[in-house]
């Protein structure tokens, strides 16, 4: 004869199935102030880091899931979590029992992230039907918006801080644009067109001969742009924290990565 606990768990899982099956798996986040992540009030004003809080939809509740963070160098860190009835991601502290719903929520701390550096987070099931969702976070974005409403953003795309992707929007369909990229004393200019949607994207290679790190700037000039320009660091200089001035080393280059 089945126990009341087993029967209750079975009913709970059966009730979840219709909802679970019809919701597209989705992982999202929002940035929270330090005090909401447990930082003592006396340290909040000068606290050098920021936190992200996560929300998951379309995942089964109260079963262990893998929560994986991936760096640009493909290094990963995976922890066990659960999703509660409010779609919050909760630390999974006991593998032998069904967790309570009041465990501490997962907050990810970012302090030594470079400006424009992305991190990928993936939530996935470990047993049964494979369900997975991912979200990318750029804790310290490199983005600007001019008076005319055009936007320009940069994202680091290699672990050495030597390659960036730019994305721009707000232009007229197929508008003629000029790009000016400056790194050290080297200046590169080019012409191109916005897409039918008024967007543009491309890759920037700020590294210059004779330097392993430095400062650079990129500007896009259109018919009505107003100083649509971003200054940024590349190479090891990019990994100086945007908060507390501390630096971390970029990924080491090997013969395979060069």
C-alpha cells in the first residue's frame, strides 16, 4: 500500500504535467541591489559588485536541475538548483529529500567582469525529458544611445579581449553609414549600409602591431547620428574591473588558441 506522502507527490507531479508541457522553457534575470542579496547595510554604498537574480519558466518544480555558468574561454561551473512554485531558482541543499521552498535564492555576483564581457547561464534537467534554456548576461555593458535615438553596443567575443562585436540600430532602412575605428595611433575607416530593419553589425579587431593591450574607440556616422561613439579597452587592460579597480588575468594563449 502506498504511503500518503507518495500519493501526494504523485498527484502533485500529475497536476504539473499539463502546465509544464505547454510552457516554452525560458530563463531570465534582472540585476538587483546588493542589500537584496544579503550584503550588510553598512557595506551597500561602497560595495564593488553587482548581482543577478534568476527566474525560470517551463521547468518542473522541486526536482534537482543543473545550473551552468560558461565563460568565454568555455570554462564552466555547474551547481544543483531547484525551481520553486514562484519560478525562482533556489539553491538545492539536500539531495535526499524534496526541498522546502524557503531555501536561499540563487544570486550571481559579478565583480571582476570586464566591460562588454558576456556570461552564459544554462538551466537543464538531468533526468527524463531533456529540457534546457539559456540566457546571456553582460554585467557591465558597453552601450550608448545618441540624441537621435540611435544605439551602439560592443560585446567581447574572445577570452583574450582582442575581438569585439558591434551592433547598432535606429537607422533608416538601407541608410549609408561610415565606421571609424581608432586603436592607438591606427585608424581604420569603412562604408557600409544598414539593413532593411535599420540595423548594422560587425567585428572589431582593435589589436595593433607592437602592442599587447591598449585603448580603442569606435564611431558610426549616419545621416542624423549625434556622436554615436564608444571608447573601450582591449587585451589585458579590458579585464580591469569596472567597479573596484582590481584586475584579473585574461585567458592564457596557447599554440592551439593563437
